[in-house]
C-alpha cells in the first residue's frame, strides 16, 4: 500500500514539475530562435536593407497591433486561471485564438497582394514569403496549442496550482509575438521612407 | 478554516488584479513603442540603427513581463 502510494506520488511528481517543464520549454524556444535568426539574417545577406515598392505598410502595422493585443489577452488568460477564474481564462484564451485566426487571414491578404509586386522567384520575394510563411506556421501551431488547452479548461482541467499546459501554450504564443517584433521591422521598416 | 480559505481567495484576487494592471501597462508601452518605431522608419532614409532600440525594448518587455523570464533563475522551486 505504502509502495503503491509512493509510486503514485513519484508519477505525479514526474508529470508535474513546473520548473523543469519551464526550462525544457525555454530550451525549445531558444532552439526555435536560432531557426528564426537564420531566416532573418538571410534577409540582410540576400537583399541588404533594400525594400521593394508595394509593401502594404498599413496592413502590416495593423497585424502587428493585432498580435500585440493577442499577447495581452493570452497573458490575461494565464493570470485568470492562476487566480481560479476559469471563465475569465476561457474568455481571454478564446479572444487570443480568434485574434490569431484574424492575423492569419490578414497574412493571407498580404500574400495575395505581395505576390503581384514581388513574385516568389525574386530576391525579396523569396525572403519575404519564407519568413512570413515560417512565422504564420508558428502562429497556426500556437493557435492549435491554445485551442487544446482551451478545450481542456472547458471540461474542467487546470486550477490555480496546476495550469502548466496553459502557461506553456501562452509562453509559446508570446514567443511567436517576440519573433514578429523582429520580423516586422526586418521586412517592412528597415528600408526607410 | 473558512477565514483561511477566504484569505487565500482574496490574496489570489489581489494578485490577479495586480497582474491585470501590469499587463495593460506593458501592452500600452508596446503599443507606444510600435507607433514610435513606425514614425521613425517613415521619417528616416536608413533607419536600421534607430529601429534597434525599439526592437530590443519591445522584445525585453515581452520576455520579462509576459514570459516571466526572470522566474527561471529567481524561483526557489527546482
């Protein structure tokens, strides 16, 4: 009996070790940042700071603000579950998912417009579509992760002491936001007026 | 017991309110930096160097306040 209890305790400890999980997630995010760094630096190596005509600056600024707003809603979703506010957490996580989807639709419009100005085969086009596509893929996976934890929250999982999956998904979402903070000026602003 | 539980609840609520307030301040800071960054880029011919502080500041704000980077080395739990 005592052995079974000890084994169960050990299993529970192994599956819920927030600090170890956090370190694991940070290592994963650091490895992801190398990938983004490689693609971001390729923009400067291949195209310098040249910027073609036809970039939709207003749409890009709008998408940036949208992603920043989604970051605050994700943050509030995590803060809400930590305060045992399940409904609040679900509300904020849902808002984040919706904003993420709107962001992807915006990227779709941007792709459609950009391809007419600098096709994929051009120097800037190859950098632009690869970088935006890589980021959009991460947004999509972030949305999926948030949707999974949102559903688990809905059916009663997680509480103030046990919400690592929400924290992990939200941290990943913030990472996607940090990546955009660098990608946005790299693709849209460094060319100047 | 009931008093203890209600104290816990009110402590959670107070932390929640503080975190909410901090979150909105950070979001406002990010928004202001983004607008300034846009203005700088549209008013200079070669703004790369001038944009760098904005990128660093925005990234640092998100890393520290939204991703709680310093918790990694401040937390007592291992």
